[in-house]
C-alpha cells in the first residue's frame, strides 16, 4: 500500500540552477573547456594557519562531542569578534554555532515562526530564503528591491508589505545575488521600522568581510531595542575561504538562542568539532589573508563591471560587496542568436553554456527574469576569457 509522503516537503522547490550546474560539471569532466561564473565560494585556499590548527587538534586534541551550541571557547571568540568588528556586546548564551550559515538561517526561522506567519524576503533573493521560510510553516512575502533603488528595500515598499501577520524581515547586506550594501542611514531606517512594528530582523551578514567601500555596519548596532529583535547570521565560509568547513553562527537574544540550541541538539547535535577549533583560529589569528582576498576581488570586480558595460545589450550596477555582479539582460530577451531564441534567463544561460561553454546563473533562480548572476570568485584570466566569449555570442 502506498503511504502518503510529507506534503510540505514535497512542495519544496529544487534550485533551478542545479540542472545547469550539473551540465557544466559534466562538460568539464568530459574534457571541455568550461568557464564557470557560478561559484558561490572564494577561489582561495583556506589560509595555512587555519588548516594547521585543524591538523594540530586532530593529532593532539579532544575531538569528541561539544555542547550542541558550540565550544565555549568558540562562542567567546565570536563575542570578541562582535565587540571588535561591530561594537556589539554579546555573551556566550547569545551565540549558537551551527553547520554553516544556511543551517543558522534554518534554526532562526524555526525558532520564531508559527504557521501562517509572514516573512518579508527581498526580490531578488538568495535561492534558499523562500524555501527556508516555507519549511518553518511561514509564508514568504516578496518585496521588490529594484535595480533603480540599488537592489535595496525602500521604506515605502517595506511599509506596504507589513501587516499583523508579519513576523520578520530578512535583510542581506552585503547581498547575494546583487552585491548591494545598505548604508548606515538605510539600516537605521529599517531598524526603526522593525522596532515601531515589533518585528524581527534576520540579518544575513555572511559577506561582511567582503566589502569594498567603507566598513560593514550591522543593523543590530542601533540600540538595545533593535538588537533584541535582530538575529544576526554569520560564519566563516566567505571571509576565510572555509566553505566546506561548514561553520555558521547566530547572535540573538537568550530566549531565541535557547530555542535554536534545543532544536539543534535534536537535529544535528554540535557542528564539526575540528572545524570549530579551526574557526577559533580564523577569528583570533592573523587577518592579512582576508585583506589579500578583498584586494583581489576588488580588482576583478572593477574589470568585470567595466567590461560588461562595454558589451552591447548588457549592463550592470557596480556591486559594493560580496563577489557577484547582477547583469541586466532585458535587451537580450526576445532576440535570436545563432538560431536560438532567448525567451527568458534560463534560455540565455543554456545558450551560453551550449554555444560558448560559459556557465552563468539565470536570474529566475533568484526570482527575477531579466538578469543573470556572474561570480568573480574566479581568476582574472577566466573572467577575461569568459566575458569575451559572452560578447562574441551576442554580437
């Protein structure tokens, strides 16, 4: 007899980018010269001092279970980081260390949401935001962050979306997929809206270290009221080239942190012990490698933006953070190249991969059609060659 499977989880959508990613990987495996602009991870090795810390603890340390919320020493190091980098005072009980920032987001939404609650999600969004909201039995409410507004929320659009069901606003600065960075004044306005309406802010700050003008500001830094309503999501994947180490963390009020700890204790127990020790070294050790990465990304960013804006029918805004460029392809939609009609962003991504062996992420993966996302977390040589192929493909 057939058993009915979980309706909620059957309804979770797969990433629309998986097909094109799998196709690019297969082409590479078959020996084809594919250039990928899809990478969501730095193309740098994890710094030696971090890897050596992991090797040392494997050889000499206790690598058994830790507290579900993470090593006390790591949570202390995270508190020190918040004080030093963000002028935020937390204690260990406010911190929960998880299996990557995505897991931290999952925990945060599970901790605050009840069925029917609404969570405001920026459009374009990072691919997992809507599905993580749905997994918490809540409803994603999309608020357009238009290119003309710098791909950022406006006060007017936010206020229109808020009602008695609104539980939280997801804020992502620096932003994936657009590279947008909110100014201090813009963050202060969002903080005021959250406090006035008594709604949470889930502030995804995973790209905090990758900012090219000025200094990162956390929305939680505008007073005790907004701090109490903010759940900061961060981790070491992007800033320290530690994507595969899977360490993310949250900072929140004690009540929320307790719920997340209890949830995690049953779902996964503690995050990887070896990676936790390596993360202590990442946070407390020499930060020079971060600066080296930021300098390299900045050079690539400038080249990519200048080149894209010189290609007929393509345009882009200069990103202020992260390592992505959102390319406007609205002038491409409806055109035909080499016998291929481009009806949408997926068509264009397929066309580029098939005809030029360049992999890009279609905008529909982020909820918008007239864009593709390019990552500059790849070498400058790859960037030059890949953009030249794209230019030739649409002449």
